[in-house]
C-alpha cells in the first residue's frame, strides 16, 4: 500500500529471518541510526570511535582549569593526602590567573613562564616551583587520561601537548633543607608544649605535641587519621596512610602508642566524638580534618618567639621537626632500618613491595619508648 513496494511471500520471509537473527548474531557490529534516523547501519568499534571523536570537535576547548581539576580528582581517587593542599594551591595561584580559562592545548611555554614569574613575585620561588611541578603532573595526567576510563569523557583524549615539559626545575628553590633543632631548642620546644597548666594548651599545640611523641610523622598523613577506623585504643595502635612517591595505593603505616602518646590520642578521641567528626583531628569545617597550615603557622609563631628571645639563631619550619627527630633518634642509637620503618621513609623498593611484610611493631614500640623517655628528660 502507498509507497511501500509489494513483496513476495519468500522475500517477506527472508526479511523477517534477517530481522529476528540480527539481535543474536555473534560478533556483529552494533546498529546505529543513519543520517535519517533509520536503524540498520552496522559499524565497527573503530568507526564508532572515530564518529564520536569527530562529534566533539565543535565542543568548547578543555581549559587549563579543567586540566587542574582532573588532576586533583585523580589524587583524591588515589586517596592522596596532598589533594586538598594542591587544590588550595591551584585555586589561589592558577585559577585566578589570566590563562586559567584558556584552551589547554593552545597555552604556550612562554605563558606558563609568565605565570610562574608572577607567582614567584607575589609569593615565593618555592611556591612557583611547586606550581610548575603540579602543572607538569596535571598535564601528564590529562594526556594519559585517554587510557583511563574513570576520567571525564570531555577531557579524555583531548589534551595532546604539555607546555610545562620543557621548563627547567628551579633547583635553588627546592634545595634540600638541613635545619635541625639543637638540643637547647628541642628542650625549649618541649617545655613550651608542656605547660604546668594543660588548660592553656590549644588543639594545634596538642597535635604538635603528639606529632613529636610519634617521632615527627608527616603532617598531612597525621591529620588525615579517621576515627574509629584508624584508631585502636585497646591495642594502643594508630594507622596512617602513606601515599608519598609513585604508589598507586597508599601504604598502611601502623604506629604503636607509648603511654604519653596514648593519653594524647585518647583526648582527641573524646574530642572527635564531641564534634561528631569522622576525623581524629576535626577541622573548622564540619566533616573535614584540621588543615596542615594551622600547625605550620603555629610552628612559625614559635620559631619567631624563639628568635626574639635568643633561643634560636635562625628560623625553623614544621617540616624541620621530622628531620630533627630522625637525627635525634640516630643519636640515641636507633638503627637506620628502624628509623625508616618508624617514619615510613624510603620503603618503596622491591623487597618492601613484594617480600617483607613484617610490620616491625615491637621494634617501633621500643624505638618510640626510647624517644618518649628522651623527651621526658628534657623537662
């Protein structure tokens, strides 16, 4: 009838067999609508991929900001404790820049250099070098996202160049620090954190005191401890997650709690319960941990006070505490191997990764007791 052509019974039967068989044909390419919306055209997976790739060519370009957001998201997926700090760094120094909304593929090396120079002027060379490193990793992550099915489809396979790859590292800004607190400074610091009246202690002061009792753990990892999953008061143990280096999965880092450290952790367990916080050290915003910057600023204030009073001849930072504790532990006779286990430092070799799964809990407990006794002797 109408425009439909007449078919013989045999033709109609053959057509019906084809239609019925199509859905169950093995290895048959999928059917997609043609230009007129008709079903029945069959394409290979490669043809489909090329068609989809062509369909996004008219979309808005992927911006530098999107590349950075993808990188932060990938850090959070891998449970990197540095994710929040890097996010804040980018928001403050990159997202507000002139190139933040530019096409990530069209940004030149010269524009990145201008951005870093501006940051070095308004902040520090160290901050600028940190941003260079982050942008390098962000671009690399975006380029490699073509093989990452978890990456947003809008970004995947669309970033092709890395304008940061050719920039040299500012080695002067990132030269290793060698600041170690002298015995007199260690004594003054421990006395400051142990006043006669504990009611004068602030939460950041107690956290810094606990970090010293635990031999100087990394701030981001300490502050990321969750309660109750990472705290076992019965066994006097604490769990941190070490995501430093190129690990795909954070390494569980268990620490035994000696008496003074156990007292401190018990205090924060009660505090976290009162705050209904999932973190042992609740932050100012509900559901977040305390920021590392809070502890860093406290150490900076202590350093300035020590310089003003003549206790210190030069400033020190929060990260110098860790270097100081490892140096002091070596002076107290704790072996390099146990110090490495205690501080989760330099444990990414083949032996550690594939063969040595001993937790070294008793060895770490003995070392921490030696350290706790040393701190007690300073009062």
